[in-house]
């Protein structure tokens, strides 16, 4: 009898602790996504979550290749922190983009008629942005750093992998796929909207050399010996909905 009573008490205590932990977890979770009142009592801190989706234009600024920007798409989630009495707000988020660009290449080394080869690049970008209030929360200027992990430059048509990159003797289209996959960007843009809807235009510029990994590869670069150097840039137009 004593053993059963002890077992019941210990079980009840364990379940009570579980309920307390679960309640604490719910309170903390709600605190991150709902309006919270600061301890100072003079202003409120508004936290929220937003989703965004839109279109992109992507290019790599380089002297090594003849490139042409291409269109793509972007989507992601953003967490916002708004302190009304401040002249700025902040946000941090994660977004995924599929980007396209074209690079000139020739069917053969002796051909004089270059063609535009299509490449695809997938990227995951994490950004921390400041939003400077021009007209309360309705118009802001957005800027901040962005970290990026991206795929290789994937040639869309494998039948063109042996094309010769324009300006080179033997550099093939598939030889330039293995680019640097970790990059650091700077972002500047603007947001306009009312209530929970906002239009955002953003320009991302790569501070790091996205072609740097090609310099470590054993590939022929004749007739020149210039090192590979390129800075990516992406222009995006997106609709953001906050909750």
C-alpha cells in the first residue's frame, strides 16, 4: 500500500512538472510572435513574423566572362522587431532564391558565332537588416549584412558542356561550374506598405569573390592568365505579409 501511494505521488509530481514546463514553453513561444509590453511601461515592443515571395534579377560582375542577367524567384520568412518610439526597426530572416544568368560561349574553338548559355544558381541567404523609418512604418530604407550559401553554377543544357567560353581557347562551359559556395553580401533597399502588407525592393551586392574557387582549379585559361574575379549582384522585388 505504501509502495502504491509513493508511486502515485511520484507520478503526479512528474506530470505536474511536465505541465509547468509545457506552460512555460507556450508562454515563451507566444512572447516571440505577439505584441509584448516592455518593462519600462512607456512603449511597446512589437514582434512579428512575415513571409515573402517575389522575383529576382541576377548577374555576376566580372571581366572574365561576357554575362547577361537572368530572371528568377525568391521566397522566405522574416522575423520583425518594432520599437515605435525609435527611428528604426530591425528584422532577421532566411530566404531561398533560384537565379539564372547567361554566359557567352562558342560551339567549337574555331567558331566565330558565340551563343548564350543558361546557368542556374540556387542560394540560401540569411540577413540582419535595419529599417530606417522615413514615414513611420509605411516607408522605410532597408540595409544590412547578408550571409549566403549557394550551389554551383549549373549548366541548364548538358549538351552544351563542351562549349568553349568566349574569350578562351579551351575553357569549357562545365569548367566554370565549381564556384565559391560561401559568400558575404551587403543589402540596401526600400519597403512601402500599410497594415500587414508591404512591397520590398532590395539590391544585394557580393563583397566576396564568388569565382575565387576557380583559381584553385586545374583549368586552362589561355590565351590570358588573368585570375578569376567576380562579384554577384541580385535585385529582388517581393511582397511581404506580416502576422
